[in-house]
């Protein structure tokens, strides 16, 4: 396919004949630790697309505006074109990953209330944690926009946590990205998948996400499929 607009670590973005729409193509490539660790996860592309489409559909039904329009083929989704706001918006319910390191808290500790964090999207800096003043000083978002991002992240957290709880999965934390469409509306964008969320089995706390790749825990592809299977209501999707 030509018309390549952008190639990221896990996805490629292609132009379409419609200026307000682009195609997102999901790779099997996996990276971690700011690109230092590289590999492939079998069938990750189709599985992450199916999981993302499921979540975007669920969220659209609850008035969380997002870029997803439809699935074109097993690796390709059609989305509204947005210019990405250079922030990673993370919401957390349970301590894990960088929060455990930063505060010296044990992984698995439940937070009294959800925590929202902003990271500046810049690979050369390693996506540093920043606060609301930094966001405004960078010109990445205004005070009002920051309010929308944080509020949306908390709404998404509520909707996804409840949905996943019904499937026997704990939503530990996740990262969202937002963009602005041609009308200037802020839309939830990117993907929502085991690459961008931590999912733990509710009974056993087994990790069903990219930490299996980051930490060499094995059965990575199986864990991603397990999440899709739970979402679709069977164990073998
Ligand atoms: N995350 C992500 N992309 C990143 C960094 C983090 O999708 O570049 C997700 C990660 O999968 C987890 C959440 O954001 O669900 C919080 O990640 P954390 O800050 O703990 O960083 P990590 O331990 O992944 O480096």
C-alpha cells in the first residue's frame, strides 16, 4: 500500500481518498523500554485491532468521542484523521510499572482513588512524566483541554473497569492518546489493547498484557488472545 503518512513502532498510518479519514494498519512488532527491546508477538496486529475496535465501540455507545469508524480488514481500521496531542494520558487503579518504581510501592497495591498522569510524547527524552504546568508551558494543551483529557481518562477508566470486571479481568492501568479532528474536536485516538493497558486475571492476578513481553514471562500471544476471547465471551477467539 502506498500513501504512507506515518510509521510508528506498532502501526502504520495511510492516507485515503477522503482527507478527513486515514487507515491504521496494525503490525505484529513489539517494542519495550523506549524501543531498546524488540520482538514480534504472533497475531498481535489482528488481536489488538479487534480489542481496540471492541473498546472504541463500547466507549462510543457511552458518548466518549473517539476516532474509530470501522474495521476494513483484520489488520486495518478506518479512523477520523486527527492531529495527535503530544501527551500520553495514563490512568491507574492498581500500582504497577513506573509508579511502583517511582514511589517504592509494591506492585499490586490498590490505589484509594484512580490516579491520572501526563507524559510528554518524545522518544528522544524517553517520554518523561510531566505536570499540568509543564503541559501548558509546552503548549501541548490548554487548561481547559487538560480538564477534558483528565475527565475523559477517568470516564474511560470507569467504563472499561466495569466492563472488564464482568469478564473476570482487572484493569490495572492504561495509556490513552488524544487528537484533534478537522473540526477542532478532541477525540480519543490511537489504540486500546494489551500493548497499552495492564490487564490482570481477577482470580489469579495472572498478567494478560505486554508485561509478559517486557518481563519475558512467556505465552505472550496466548495472553493477548485470552483478553480478546474474554471480551467476545468465549475462551478460544
Ligand atoms: N504505556 C504505554 N506506552 C508507553 C508507556 C506506558 O502504553 O509508552 C502504558 C503501559 O502499558 C501501562 C500504563 O501505560 O498500561 C502505565 O505504564 P507505566 O508508566 O507503568 O510504564 P511502564 O512500566 O510500561 O514503562
